[in-house]
């Protein structure tokens, strides 16, 4: 049994190193923030802490999907759609829709994803990257809403302190959740979700009971 586990670990390392050797430069010591570094953290972390994933599903499959998507993009598409790194671009909004589709496919997060989708279509889904200090209102490009939204500048922060300050907790220090599994924004009372779109973390908020 021990040898089988060791063999699996070695195989996993070999797969990751082979897949990202061209982009990471040094897979044994990947550049912080790179795809290889992020995947290494997923593969080799020894414990799961709610402060890391806030109770949501493993994002390994979506991480691979975003890498394949990026690799398949061509320059003409980027000229029209922009890039996924631009929070206001059509490319980003399409990646966000793919993320919602992934969440809808999971029993644990499907109800939350449905409310997020409804908020998106109603123009009530806010996406924030506090690391870059950027915020934008989400739009549904699938229904023709393709005009880039205006980016609002917000205070910059690092994610750990931001989430600890902004997510509602109970008297025991545990995160409070809505029935659909979403978190609650402490200041506004809005529903919230923290997760990755592409290879970057974002904080999404929407009204708990959208006015449709």
C-alpha cells in the first residue's frame, strides 16, 4: 500500500512537471503565481483549510480547462474579445460564464450558481479583484451584452485579510452561509462567492433576493 501511494505521488509530480515545463522554466521551483506554482500547491498541499478554498469545490479541473482555453486562443480572437486578464473584456465574461456552468454542474453549488446567473442577466453581479483594485459589473455576452463595462477602482488589498474582514462570521468564527451555499458580505448583506476565473481569484457579490 505504501509503495502504491508513493508511486501515485511520483506519477502526479511527473505529469505536472511535464505539462508545465515549458511555461514554468523550473518545475522543481516554479515562479510564484505561475500555473505550475498553483498546481503544485493543489497537488502537494498536506491539508485542506477553509481559509484556502472557503468550502467550495476543488478547482483543479477548471484550472486545467482555463489553461487549455488560453493555449487555444489565437491573436484574431484576442483582438475582438480582449484577454481574460482584462476584467472588463468579453473574453473575461465568457470565462466567468464557463465558471458558472462548472458551478451549476455540481450539486453542492448548483443553487448558488443559478442565483448568480440570474443576477448576471439582471446586471446585478459585481466582480472584484482587490489585488489589482478593480471592480466591474458582470454582463451576459451570450445574450448580446458585449459592450465593455467601465472598471471602477477600489481599495487594494491581499485576499486573506480582505476575506476575513468582509465575509460574515458567526460568534464561533465560522463563515455564515446562505441556503444556496453562498457566503454573506458583511457590509452589504449581499450574497458572495470567492473563487477562480481563469488563473486569478475574484470576489463576486450579488443581491441575496434580486428584484426581477
